[in-house]
């Protein structure tokens, strides 16, 4: 191979390397929205839990807010509050188990028998769902929903019909199956307002 050919090959190899590096950087998610006033985004990751997330660190003077990993969860911590409050929990999908079966297993473990048999797994489609991600909730079955509707008081916010791990009448929460992952799932508590963590860019670490 002459010097001219070697130069051409080297140039192409260098270009390919730069392209691959740029592509890898492009795959790294960035926050899907600006931070709120007095807050800044920071990237958090914990290999032991296996989760990476963007969360806001805030300083309102009288109160500071930050996120930290606790147990199996990403939790919010208030300077004038108590213990960190888990908002995104990570769970294992057991060997040979589908994500749907794992969600049903967790729901049955965490929900009173009086209601868990009357609730069904359903896709959660509210808001924007990132590409490849699947979201689910547990909702009353047809007979249970009819019964609840007949008992409803229009002046009161009802109790969660399927317990603390199902759909909520006044806030947002759901199970999430991350894109391209077959061994983990998340339970995400968004709340009533736009959360201080970025629910659109949660990422399970390899």
C-alpha cells in the first residue's frame, strides 16, 4: 500500500471514529424541558440500583430540594422535611417472567386482596410516551368501575380504586417498561404537577 492510499484509509478510519463517537454521545438523553426557576438539572446515576436520571437541584432560600438514590429508588429530599420520598422505584423481572407478569406479581403483593382481584392491567397512554417505552396502570374492571360510578360523590375526590399501586384519581403514576430492556421495570410517581425529575428520560443501566 503506497503512502497516498494509506493516507486515504487513515482519513476514512478517523472519520468513522468521529462519527461513531458523535453517535454514542447523541444517544445520551438530555433533559426534555428547561428547569424551573431557582433550579438546575443534574444527571444522577447509580450502578447498584441500575438507574440513570435527570433531576433538578433547587434552592428557594427557605427550602432546598435535591434527589438521591435510596434503596431501590430515586427519591426527593426536602431540606425542611423528613426522610427522602421515593418517586421512581426499580424492580427486577424474574427469569422466565414477562414484564406484564412481573407487574401483576408486584401489584398482587402490594395491594389488598379485596380490590386486587377487581383490577386489571391496562396501557397508560396519557401524555407523551417516549419511543420504545411502555407504560401501564391497574384500573377497575368493568363491573367494579360501574359500581364505583354509582357510588361516586361529585363533590369529593375518591379513594384510589385499586390501591396505592394502581391508577390515582388526582395524580399521575404508572409502571414503566424501559425501551430495549428485558430485566427491569419501574414504578413512577409523577404526582399532580410537572415533576422535578425528568420522567421522559429515565434510563436503565446495562
